[in-house]
């Protein structure tokens, strides 16, 4: 399991939701004898404060995770590819990961944790989809553990078969080699040439 972290806030309050999740993940992994890691931002962006924060939190709560750190901005994708499951609160890497064909579990609990509406700048917010096995925003530990267990034990082929609705396919569409944008550029170039000689 890879718990993918997009950012560490230097306010203790803002870190609370991910700390709750980490404790739940640790409990599940300990029970099932699973090794898990936290993905830091790439080395070029990681600060010593980020590493110290996770090391202190691990020691204080007697957790069992390892820290993973990519060398550059592309490494996180390769690291995620090597894990059975990625878990994220709301990192964009989670959306990219599932579109690349990797199992991902979303826990967008910030709003319910703080009991307030939080404006989400991302148009691909998971909560725009009907609630399904791939995400849960309920704060109940047992509900989270139950869904996590289901996702973890579901084989990758079955996982993606369950994501068969048209909405979800469009939501997590991976445009291999940027084929769509390349086709658009080719069409625009052709139109420019036609207009030039008319």
C-alpha cells in the first residue's frame, strides 16, 4: 500500500485529517502484515521539515510506514506503479494514478473532519461522482477499514471492471501519448494551411 501525500501543511490543525487516515491505514496493515509507505514530494521539492514531520509523527504514534522519495517530478508515477494500491485524501496524483491503470482509494474527509465546506479548485473532484467502492468521506473508522479491505483484496482486473460506468470512464480517462491533443493540433495546423491558401 502506498499512501500518497501531496503536501504537508505547517499548521498542526490542517494536518489532522491525514493523521487520522494514517493511523487507520497503519492498523489495517499491521493486522494484515502489509508493508506500506508514504510518498513524499520529489527530492527537488521535498523540504527537511516534511521529512521531520513524518518521522516525528511515526515515532510519537508508533506507526510502521517507510518514506519514499522520488528523484524528480516523474518518479512518483513509477513508484506508484510498483505498489498494489495507492491511498490519497485528494492528491491530483491519485487521479493520475487511476487513469494509468493503478488501483487507487480516495478518502476526501477534510470537509467532514472540519465540518465546513471547503472549496475544491479541481474540476475532477472525486466527490462529483456517485459514492462507490473507490472513495469514502465518512469519518467512521470501521466503514473506512471495510472499504479499504474490499479495495485492497479486489484484483486489478475486477477493480477496473467495477469502474465501468460512462461517467467514471470519462472521469479517469488516460490519453496515452497525448493522442487527443496531438490530433487537435494536427487539425488546427491543417485548417491554418487551408485558410492561408484560400
